[in-house]
């Protein structure tokens, strides 16, 4: 089935100082992919591939030193499933530290903490989770 996604973005460097940046990225996604399941908790037919989702990702970055960048932000999104009463609200604040050029490959290393909260009217799909990740970043 069809799928469409639209992303935008605004970057504001030097928001409070010469070493910081604010990134604001709104988005909208629409999917009409076929397939359905029956949700016993909602007592409703659910098509997980048919939805409208919109949200925003906002991050504030601060270059602490020439090789260390700190970031805080949050991703917030709403997903409404087509043909169903299910609605999800997802909120995910995050904080990270990125170490630039730490490895001989010229790669960056990012340590990130993210809290994930999915609030939905489908009780079996509600969840809260904490995620810690370590990523190797390379530019091509």
C-alpha cells in the first residue's frame, strides 16, 4: 500500500552562545498499508499499517569542548490508526554526549539515554521504557 512522509527542519545556531544550536524537526506520516488484526483489549479491528502520525523532534546541542557535544531534547508524536478507535501518544525525552574524533577512524562516539513513554487507549500497547545506547558515528 501507499506510504508518504514529510519532514521539515529549522536549525538556529548561536541561540544563547556561540557554541549552541537548537534543532526543531516537525514531521507527518501517512500510511495505507493493508492488513488487519483483531484487538481483544479494544474489541476492535486494527490495521497497524493504516495510520496518520504527526509530531516534532526538538533538540538543544551545546559544544562543551572542541571534542565533546552535549544534547537534550524530546520527540513527541501522535498516531491515529485508520478505521480504529486506537490512538497513541508517544513522548521520549533524551540526553546524550558525543565525543568527536575519539577513534583513529575519525569516528564519533555517542552515549545516549532516552526515556520512552507510549500512552494509548489500548492497554496492552501501553509501555514505559528506558534505553541507553552507545553508537559509533561515521561521516562519508
